[in-house]
């Protein structure tokens, strides 16, 4: 095994940056060239079909079969012109990744010739094997039929030689089996609710779109070094390994010079992304060694989610050409920075207004405060559901690990906006006096732009922070599909805006209040009732944990306890009210997420047991035998005085024996607990057993293995070390 380590290290050290040639003078010339966008649609499609597609995209109208055939013909012609030979429905099942099954355009005619065939039926619908994907009991294993259906709001694209058509994925009986269906429904819901509220301020608003700008963090490890670590290849993280003497203590990596090999990878990645219409904008080092970040411009939320899923596919493919393995795991290395995927969320009208951006007039700032305060209230009321949306076995390692937000959901808004809300809260009940209204608008609301432009700070320890014109959901994990977080966030804000409008309309109709008075009164009460969710301090501190407990905020540190809210009556009611998912679909997802958690912990336990017993123990025994031979030799030379000269060796032999005994004992105990857990039928109890009974042994086993790493001869150690994984560039 040690031979593999050193061969891998030699291979990695001999790598040179891949030479990247820019395919065009300007990147802007490449943007969207492999996307069936509006320009391509207009060029390849008859006017009737073009108008139908635009109506489907902008207004959600259905496309009839005749038009679908025209669309398919145009899409095929365009794709073939781009070198495509196959097509696939590209979807996002509940595995966390993407799925595709390629079919050729080629079809024999029977007379010895062939044609390229692709019609409306193939465009609109396919039947992938639904039994091949998690269903949470919706489908039996032997029942294979499921459907993928075209999503016109997300443009088709060509990747390699394949036309990829973004689709939804549903069961034979109609239940959603993917991440896209609930998201699309949530986006429709927020559109309806937000549009109604936005019309308080502008009657011309007909549509509100949720926008998303994600930030993708990741690690790059040389592919040879990664292949030398069984845990890294199978679990996506190192399950054991002592921290390197130097990690990120000197803070010399973030915003430093990007290593040449990594930069070459980034350049090719950006080119591929731009061709696919992903508007990547920012690249830089992150805090930890060999950790990086890529971020695009914000987009409509559904498209942004698709683009992030696509990006992760493209990253892995491009990384292979540069002899890298991309690590999306939230905590691949203990003791250094983990990786997140910050979701920057806002709302925009079809009139071009960002509803979370303060304006320059009292009216626009009242609009801003309305959506700002309602979002905070939504997070307050549904904090546990928001926590559940980011729960995973991977993210459990990151949340609260002193470089990421804690598992406690709170909202940071900054000192000056806090002052604004405090001032608004203290306005008298009922109708505002002319003086109060003037003072409020001019002295409170009217000064927001100046405050924000110059003085608003950010808080990297907050899981949900306002950053000037958007909310940043910082707790989302780097390997997660953004759709989960975006579905929950949009539906809870939608529900809160619905409630808000009912309350305001009631005051207008039944209390004879003017619109502004009614809005101010409701907002004041929302500020009061959501105050406990706002926190401006250090989320990393133990003081905040204590304070959060006093406030009644939950601190769900593990996935099994965080997920329980998903099957609460309030969640069922919320999702059914907004037609997001029915009870069957919600319960199925709960089962799927529990099963995923169980499987990940189970796999890691098996890997850890294998490595520690079959790699670490034999290596330790080998080294111990060498020490024993050394002690015997010293005894032969010095006789009874040998202990004077062999004391260190004897001490090492004892220490090694102690750590080996600890490893063997804890692996046995872990295995027994795993056997017990496997007999539990109910997924929730089984997940709890894996979390509370099996997983605690991981640290015990790791501690002993890592101690052996410090004791055993480096020449014998079988696993590539932290310093080699993180500092080989």
C-alpha cells in the first residue's frame, strides 16, 4: 500500500498545467453557443411554433402535439448542426445528481437506408426506469415505468454529442420523483403571492420571479493521490488521517495567487460553462489549501438550479482532463474549512424591480420593507423546515464546525437595518398621525439607501444573512441540489405573503384604514413576532448556543432529528395548500432522505473498518516487528543493560499495541452496532441508531489510527497524508 502512495505522489509531482487555448477572441462570443436559446429557436423554428414556445416559457401555456413536432424538428436540426448524434431527457432524481439515458437520432428505414428521427413525442415524454431511482415506497421495485416530461422554461443544450433536454421526472401514477417538480410548483406559488402584494405598490406588476445566485465551493485533489485513498474514492472524504502541521492557520490561501494547474482547470471549465449558457463570473481560492470557489451571475431560480447541477457534471468531466478529482463533500478534511454552496435569493418583478433592494423614495422603501420583513417572518415561522432542507450526512460534519454557520437557523440584517426595524416597531398602534407618517417615511424608511450603500456589514457566521439587496442562505451544502433549499424558501415566503395580504386587506376593508396605515400596522406586528430569529453576533460562539436555547430556537445538529419536521401536520398542510406536494410525496421524500443518511453512514463504517483493520493494523504490526527486532539486537549487544538503550523503542511498542487494541475493539463494537441497526425496520429509528450508536465509533477509531500515523515510520505508512493531498499542486 505504501508503494501505491509514493507512486501516486511521484505521478502528481510530475504533472504540468494543461495548455488551454481560448476558442474565441472574446468569451462573450461563446456565450450560449451550445444552448437552444431564444435566438436559436427563432432561427430554426416556424413562427407559430416559436410563439407557442415563448408562451410556454413566459406564461406556462401548454404546447399541443402538432407544435411539439415542429419544435422537435427544429431542435433536432439545431442539435445535429452542433455535432449531436444522440438525445436524452436530462433530469434530477432524488439521488442528488443528474440522470440521462442516451438514444440515437439514427433510425433504419428497412430498405437499407436510415434517417435521423426525433419527433414531438420523443421531445415531450420518455419512460426511464423509475424503479432504478429512489421512490420512498411510491413505486415497487418490480414496477419500472416512470415518465420524464420536457420543461420548456429551461433551455435544451448540447453537451459533447448529446442533445440534453431538461425534464421533470414523475411516477406512473403522477407523483414527483425529482427535485424539479416541487421547485417549479413553489416558484409558481411565490409568483402568485408576491405579485398580489407587489400590486399594493405598482398595479402594472403581472409577474414576480424568484432569482438565485449560487456560490460553488470545492476542493481539487490530484487524481492519482485521490485514487490512493479508498475512503476518498468511495466516501468523498478522508475518514482518517492526522492534520498536517500547516493547514490554513496562516490565512495565506484565500485570495492568493491561484495555482497554475488549478487555473488551467478553471479556464477550461469557464469556457465549457459559457458555451452552455452558465454565466460564470467569479473564481478564486477559498480559505483551505486546494479549496476554490466559482460563482455565476444570478438567474431565474429554476434555470439557476439546472445550471448548478449541470456545472457539477461539467466540473467532474473537465477535472478528469486535468488529472484532478473534484471533491464536493461538505467536509472532506477534518480540521480545515468545509465547503458550502451559498444561495443568494431575491425577488424581481416583470417591471424590472428587485423587491429586496431599497429604493430612493418612501414608497419604494415601503415596498422593500414589506418583502424584507415578510421574509424574516417566514424564516421565523418555518426555521425548522428550512433546517431540514439542508440536512444531510455530509452537511452534519460542516454545520457548526467553526468555519460554517451553526445548525441554529437565525437571520442577520446588520446594525442599521436593525435600528430601522426597532424604530418601525415603536410606531403607535392604529392609524398613523400625519407627523408620524412623515417622520417614518423620511427619517426611517427614506434613509435606508444611504445606510445600505455605505454601512451595511456582512456576517459569515449567520446561516441566513441579508447582504444589501438579497438574502444569502449560507448553510446549504456544497454537494446539495439547490432545488431543495429553494423549494422550501420560496414556499414559506409565499405562505407568509399570503397571510400578510389577508391581514392588510382585512384592516383596509373592516377597519377603514388607508393602505399605507394597514401595511405599517401589519409590518409592525411582524417585526415583534419574529424578533427572536434575528441575531447580529458571532454564530460560532457558545454564548449564541445558550442564547438561542433561551429564545426557543432549535439546534438540530444531526440529520435524523432535523428531518422530523418534514412529516409534521404543519408541513403537510403547507405543501398541500400551495400544491407543492401531497402527503404521499412528502412522506416518500422523508423516507428517501433517511435511507440516504443510513446508507452513507453504513458505507463509511464499512470503509473505516476495512482500512483500519486491513491497512493500518498490518502496517503497525510490520513497524512494531521492526522495533522488536531492534530491541532484540540491542539486548544481544548490551545484555541486561539493553533497557537503558531501548527505552524509547519499548515505549513505542507499548503505545502501538495500545492503539491497535483500541482500533480492533472499537471496530468490533461498531460492527455489532451496525448489525443491530440493520435489523430495525422503521427508517427513522434505524437512522437514529446509525447516528447515535454507530457513528460515534468513527471518532474513536480515527483517533487511534491518527495516533499510529504519528508513530509509524513514514516510509511504511500506507495512506496518502494530509500534507500530500492538500499541498501537492
